[in-house]
């Protein structure tokens, strides 16, 4: 089963198609004449968006080489003055070893990705913004094979009895959701009005690495760096230089490595 998600669409989209009569293949429809699930008895292929969070309409799938799909627009938003539609998610079953091509007829541009992208530009902006906070210290603990910095953001001050908390993200560079998590964590920890953050920083110091594999992130890798090393399997044997630079902050009380959960 294949699940596809749209991450960004050009908002200058083509006009919606006029109403059309359902084909024989379009056997399963909703009360609103919206085909959310479709099965082709000739090919044995089915397309469905009936799962939680699903969004796609099947207009025509009589020929697998030219499947016609349509994103279901959201209800009209009066505050924005328009009906939004950007997200789609659907499942395809029974298509193994069968060429399949589809067209989303009411979208002008579609971007596909395994996870929502988190760019290197956004990473550098996160580092630049966060290090301005008085409780944050920025250190470059090393450089990658391609010369990119390994950024460490220390939140809170060291002190006797304070617990050391390490939070590391994107050892697998394709797990972009981990850096979205890091962005939220850093925003919370640096919120001066947040009593929970204040309590945490009273008893802990945080050492955060938002992106442990910059080269793999920029290259579009899922699991490895520029040399093909899986950093999530190198924890016990890290770079000697990086280890030397982080030695004053080692022996953590707690370590969290964020993946794609």
C-alpha cells in the first residue's frame, strides 16, 4: 500500500472541473457525490482517501496510465475570503508491478516528500534567532566533511547539582520532524514567561543539537551523511575532534535522540 502526502501546492491553481457523470468504475461514492474510494475490477487496483486525514477524489481510473484525481476543497473561510485546499493524502492498493500515472487536475504545482522539508536555511535562522537569548550559548563543536558547522545550543547555565540534558535531532537526516520538534523545544525553553521552562532551567542545563547530519540534510539523504555513515550507529565511536570539544559537557543525566515520532 502506498500513501502519498502533498506538502506544498501553488496557490494559483486551475479552475475546478465541471460536474461529470460517474463512470462504472466509480462505484463507491458519498452522499455528496464525492468519490473517496474507487476500485477497478479489471486491474484490481483501488484508490482510497477514507482513512483518517485522507483527502482526494477519484474522477476517473478506467485507465491506470491516466488516473484523474482532485483535491477536495475545504469549506469556504469567511475570514480569509476563500476556500483553501492544499493537503492531500490517499492510499493505493493492488498496484504492484503495474505502471500507474495520475493527474491531480485542480493543482498547478505539487511537491512530494517523505516528511515535511526542513531546509538548511531554516536551520541557520533557528540558530541565529535562538542564540540571541541571554540564557543561550552557541558553540560550533565541529564541521562536517563538506564544511558545514555542527551547531550546539546550550540553554541554561551550568552549576553544581544541575542535571545535564542532551537533546539531539536528525542523526538520520531525513527525519525532518525531529528538527521541527527541536524548534518548538527551543522556543519553549527560551520563553521567559513560561513557568515550566523556568523550573526546568533552575534545575537543568540543556545541550541541544538541532541537526546532527547537515550534509545528509542538504543532500537529501534519509539515513547517512556525505560519506555514507549512519550516525545513529556511530554513537559509541564519534569523531575524536568533536568528542574533545564536547568533553566538558559529557556524562549527561538524560539524553534524548529525536527521530520521526
